[in-house]
């Protein structure tokens, strides 16, 4: 399983602001692909972190815990397909 835990220390920066147009966000590790869209994703208690495979379920929980520690907002980790407004792994 690929390790993604290097992303966690920069999570507060990622949540704080969207990157300027034409600027690639600084992510570690660098993802294979990233598509920047318009708008923002507000994280609320209704937001879900969706693990699209069994292997990603532990990471969904780790991400939920880190977001809670950073923002005080608890996001539920779940398995399945992505839904509008969800964080999809």
C-alpha cells in the first residue's frame, strides 16, 4: 500500500486557501494526477471522506482524525463511490 502520511503536516495549509489560478499546490508526495477546478469545498460535519477501496479505508480514518485535530470538525470516514461534496480517496 502506498504511504500518504507525508501529506498530513501540510494539511492546515491546504485547508486554509485555494491556490491562485495557474499555480500548482505544494503537495507531498506529489500525486500522479491533479485536476484543479473552480470553487471551494467547505468542510462541515456533513462532509464525508470516501475510501474507494478496502486498502484506503485506514487512510480515510487517519485523514478524518487529522482534519479533526486541525479544524475541530469531525468528518465521517466511509467506503464507497464518491458523492458530491465528499473527499474521495
